[in-house]
């Protein structure tokens, strides 16, 4: 019997999202020997999770439990769920509470992971009709196809060549959380870094698995859909969002932690430096841009920046000038 844990961190202000998410798990076309246990972590959500799912009909091969925690963000919620995963569980799958899986998601993941695979992800709709893979630079480059080999054409399943998954991951975030399934039995002690609450806690987790050198697989099939509920990360992507600076400071912490935690070759180090410099430029530009609107918050951001990255502060004047030049050309993005 194959046992799968599906982990859903839950914090929403509108009802309906969790119902749809759990319905998409119930509706999976599972292998005959598969059993799914859903772990919903209530992160002090304004919407009660039990009221969202109590009316649903659960088949014998799908069960659920709700875990309560004080509000601490999705990383802590996922960690609490991982602590509660039954010992005999082979695989863990993640699903954000405002996303859904298509019916063949878990079946495809099981075929892709087989006996040796440790990490799987797939394409999904990010903003219909656009998919996550279509929005990435990595999957848009023809040269990237040299990084993997097809292992099951009927399901568009590919496997990265040794060590190339880590290199692909460090270049760009390509594995959206709600499509990830991994072999829990190989990484029972691995947890999300809760210090990275505002950016990168899932990214760091994926890098940690890819760094093991074990097989990483993916399907180019679209096996899920994202909605627009509460998301700490997505809410911080608008230039006018007060959270965007928090996100960029979180990005900087993330990339510095990557540099300190993994053994990087020269190419990886160059990519890391590019990420750090781009993030420094974004922070510097936003502090300058926002100083007229909210001087107190800008001063606070400067102190956070200085504490985290003295070199970045020293480079700020030059980075601001570069950012202004890019903004005039419509090329500024973070």
C-alpha cells in the first residue's frame, strides 16, 4: 500500500477556497493501492477550516485531520504538518489552500517517482490561460532541453540528468509549491526554514532535495490551477504593495542563506551573485522611491538592509542610478 500525505497550510479570509482544494484531492484518480491522508494546518484563519469541508463525502482511501497553530506563516504550518505525518508515509504532496489539483496529478507523480525518484513537480495554470512553465525563462530556452531526458512520453514525464536539477533550480524558481510531491521516507528530518517566512522557504526546501543528487522528475502536463486567495508572496508583487519591500528583503536573506548553505561551483556562484545584486538594486530603488511617501518605514528598511547586507548599502547609490535607467526603458523588474 502506498501512503501519501497531502499538506495544506490554511489562512483565508473568504470561504470556498479550501472546499475546492480538498474536493480536488478527493477527486484524484489514484492507483488502487494508494491512500491519501490530508493534513490541514489552521494558521489562525478567519475562516474555520472544518466548516469548509465537513459537508464533503470522503471515500475510504482519503482521510483528513486539522491541526491548529498560532499564526506563524506557511513554513511553520507545513513543518507542523510534517511533524504529524504518519511514520509509514512514503510520499508528501503540497497544496496551497487556494489552489486545486487536476484529477491525474497524484497518479502522474507516482509514475514519475517510481522506485528511485525523490522529487517531482509539474506545470500548472498560474493565470489562465498562461501556465507556470510558460512564464519561466528556463522552460522557454531551447537549450534547457539538454538538462533532462524523457522517461515516459505518454505522460510527458522527464528526469533531470545528475546534478542539473540543482543548477536549474538555483537559476530560477520553476517548481511551484502546489505541484510538488517528494519521497518523505528519504527526507524525514527535512523541514522548512521558518526564518524565510516572507520569501523562499519552499524554494530553499526544493534546493535541499535537489542538492542530494537523487533523481528529480517533472511532467510538462498541466496538472493544477492556482486561484487568488491570501498569499504572502503573491500579495507582495505589486509595485504599490507595502509588502514588496518586505518581500525583497526576504529574497536577500534567502539568497545569502543559499550561498552559506550549499557548495556552489563557479557557475552557480555567478548566478547567485546576479540574484543578490538584482535584489540589492530593487531594495535600494524602493527605499528611495518610497521615502517621500513613508519616511519612517523607509528608515526602518534602511536599518534592516544595513544589518543584513552592509556591502549592499554601500553600493546603493550606483544601484539606484542603474535602476532609474532601467525604469526609463521599461525594463525594471524584481
